[in-house]
């Protein structure tokens, strides 16, 4: 918390800008980015997918931001943030030179309006507002179980937010795109909270198609028929104006088609190029920007589905059966690393004493024999129709893991489903004994990784409620997260990481991969983000 408070006193890079004069170096160029999918709507509060956030991130800002190219928290709409002694009240000093895109002032009343708007949701909004539920725990109708307890404007540019108790995630969670600040006037006029359930999805109110933030780009139009979203430079932006006058996202679901469009010059860049194409893309005059790895690929277990997995010896045997070094070298891009625990080394609480799991198939077979699990059958699944930063080619990764398991006598019952066509639901429903999945961190917090995986005893994909240590692990994670002193909290998480790997082993951490994005000739100023959260106001395009 002390570190966060000190960070809040730093100066934002955007303070060096022109304060809305258009900015030096800005031009009439257009930057066209090939998006893998279409946004569902444009209200970041109800968004959960990267393609929506990629667009809204250019229009909205939060109280806190992320330093481009890192996971470091920096000032954004708040210039300072200071906790009280027990970490339950945070005072935010706000910028006094910001207006929303509709001309409305940004001030403390606007901040509190946003918090209360997010807090007070109907039934559909509580389901759709997934990130608020995740980080705050509850909404207004269950206020006693909510981390958020209230907001007060104590001055025109000073807001005090009260939370139920200290946590490593606050105020860092305010960097989440879902918790961005939006125009109170536009929210009210567009009935922003008028969301309703419709079939398996939602019907969104008028505001969701007319977003109003404070960022360097304003909303232009969404041509759904042609799959293009157009944003325009905000010439009244409080910081340095965007370098291009227009930012266009073209929806091109197929990765090979995105590459063809880049080579044809009809787009200027796209995300997650296939690692096997990186060299060829560079040789063609493009620039492949490689992000730092801030993710984890893992093999999850479900001991509820397969009771043999409740035996630690069986889980240890499967751990020893995986040749991670070979998998990383043959299946993942350059710069990928073997995982020693369920978080990357850049996150506080990472235990540097943990070594990479040993590859020992002979010992794996011995442990299976000792457990009476020789020739065990494992219903093991992977997703199709998806490429994730931690898993660029799921099937190839799966086949490598399957080969290792079969080599020690495990019979693999292969299961698969499309990413958005049942795979994630099947994992949550416990339909697989084992599965491959991963996680890209939302922000620098140990609880955002291992707390997400194991912190909720009743609702996690690892079936820890079936294990005698499941409740203890969940309780320990919550207790560690509530420690106010940063060094003490980090030490507690380091100890928990050791316990997870040495005593519990609820799944197998496999690797961390550096995802990439690619831009064409003449494009400069793209700063790759380990959070895959690039902001395009710094981009320039020449040679048009």
C-alpha cells in the first residue's frame, strides 16, 4: 500500500502534452488495426472480452493507469491516492483540467456518480458487470459482502472511497478498463443501467452504443455490416493529443486473412500473429512487437470428476511426467519460459526459491504404481477455434502433453470443444478430469492470479472443495490479501506459492509465453503491453 501511495505522487507522462491544442506531431493519418472479433457493445463496465476492451481503452480512462510497456500503476485521472491508517479509506486527488467528450466536467461528484452507478445494478447488470463482481465481491443489494462501501466528494477535486478492508488489489484494480470513468450526464440520458437479459445474452441500453469518456479518442461510428469501428482524435484532450486523426478497427476473425490484409496494406497491424510467422513477417518489412509475458498456461485437475486425482501421489506423478523444457522449446515462441508456480515472476509474491518441476517419467510411473493408479484413464480436454497469448496453438500444446502422459502409462480420453461453443462452460461444470487453460493478469497483484484460481472454495475450476486442504488454502489466500504491510503480504504469498506446489498441487503450471502484435511499414510508436492493453494515441503512420 505504501508503494501504491508513493506511485500516486508521481507525475503522469501525459502531463507533458499540449492540453488539447492538438499536440505536436499529430497528423491527418489513419491507423487501421485488424481486430479478431467484434465488440459486443461499447460500455466497458459490461464488457469482459479483449476485443471490446481494445476499442474502449482508446476512449476511456480510469482514476489510475498503467505505464505503457509495463504493469506499473501510474496516475491517470487521479494525481495522488492516499490511504488512511487501516487501509479502509482512500483519498483521491483528481486532475482539475479534464472534461468528458460531451463537455461535462470531470470532478469528484462525477467519480462518486460512477462508483454508485457501477454498484447499483439490476439482476442482469450484476451478471454482465462481471469485473465489478469479481473485484468488489457484491453489489448494492448485498452491500455487507461488498468491498466497496461508499464514495464521498470531499472537495471539487477530492473523492474519498471507503472499502470494507485492506486488500492487495485496491486501488490497483481501478486500472481495470471496466472501472473507467464515464460521463454522468451521458449515462443518465442513455439509461446506462437499463440492461436486460435476452435469451442467453443481454439487451443493452442506448448508452452502450453512444459511449462518452475522457480519453484521447472519441467514438465515431460502428458500421456493423462492414465490420468497422471508427474513432476520432479528441482535440480537446487534457493530455498530448493522439498522433493520428482517425483510428479504425476492422473485424477480421481469421488470423491468416489478417496477415494477408497487412501484406496488402489494407490494415496497419493486428494482434497475436502466429509465432511461426514472426520471422517471415519481419523479413517482409513489418515490425513484430513482442510483449513481456504476464500470463500462465496450466493443466487443471478436477478431483470431483476423477477421485484418483485426490491422491497427491497421482498428481505428483503427472507433474513429473511433463517435459516442460521440450514443450517450451518446440511449441512456444522465443522467450517463453517454464513456469515454477501459478504466476509470472514479475508479480509480487512470486517465490524465487521454487525450481522448475523435474521431468522424471520413471519416478512418475513408480508413483502411479504406489497409488494403485497404473493405467489410469484421464478425460483430458483442449479448446478449438481460439488462440490465446499463453496458448498460441492449443492442439499442438495438448498433443505434446498427451504424448508425455501416455508415455508413463496414462490412458488419455481426448475431449475437445470450441472456446466459445462450450469449452469454458464444460470446464466450469466439471465435465473434464483435466484440461488446459491459462490466465493473463489484469494487474500486478498475487491475488489476481492464485486468488482467482483458488480463493473461492465453492466456485473454482480446480475442484478444491473436494480436497481436505481446499478451505485452508482459500482462507490463507484471503488472509494474505488483507495484510496491510506490502513486504509482509508479499512474504505470505510466497509461502502460499510454495505450499501450492509442494503440498497441494491442484494443477500443473506449465509455461509463460510472450505474445506479440505486428505492425506494417511506416507505423511507429506502438508500445507493447504485457497486459495486452496497448493504447494507440502514440502511434504514427507515414507513407500514406
